[in-house]
C-alpha cells in the first residue's frame, strides 16, 4: 500500500513478442488504466464505470492520430488488447492482470509488479520518442538479482560473492 496500486506484468512473455520496443512501454502504460476484469477506464470516466473505447486510445496514449492507429493495430494483432463486442477495450489478462497472483510454476520469474503511479509519471513526463528508451527498463528485468538488486549474468544466485555484475558496456549490449 505504501507504493500505491499495482498490476502484474508477465514481462518475459511480452519480451518474446516481435514488436517494437516503444510498444512495450506504451502497453505497460495502458495497463495502468485497467480494472480487475481487464477493461480500461480512462479520464473523467475513471471510477464511474464508464469504459474506454478503441477510439480513445489516441487520447489515452497521448499520440498523434497516425501513431495511435499504428499502436492500436500492433496491440490487436499481437493479442495485447481485446476489442469487446461493445467496442470497449480490455488488456489481455494473459499478459497483465490485477488481483491475487496464483502460485504457479510457470509464473515464477516471469511476473513482476508494476506500480501504476510510477509508470504514469514516467510516461507522461516523456515524449513519444523516449518510449523506446523507457522500454529498456523492462528488458533489464530478466537480469536483475532480486536478492541483491544487482544487474548481473546470474540473477538467481543467492551468494553475493558469486554474483557476476554486468559492466556498463555489458548492460548496453543487452538486446
């Protein structure tokens, strides 16, 4: 509760997709507006039960009309969002969800909590050209040793003496 609302992101599943890096961060931002059932609420509608429609993506993502259309196409084609019968949109719960996380073996090491206010602040204070760079933060996740908070080549190592931290050059080469 100290850090506010959050959702779970299956980041490894998203990183495996063949999509442009900026789409990753834009999707994470969109997820900050999702409800427990995955439906997107936005703007003055937030909390009123009024849901965002597909046409609202441009306003939500703060992009040009042309770029918003492209993002919408990428999200739909890759199954990141679902267009409901009533033209409202939902995030695909296979990639991002709110609520209690089940303790399943396939989720271990694939899921991370994303804090909504922090993501929104990063996104809203950046311009669209910077979204690609912000996605690099997600690409670093598989390399973080959560025991010692170190970006390294052996993120599951518990013994600090055996952790192999990356150099700055190695971090820059992560793809």
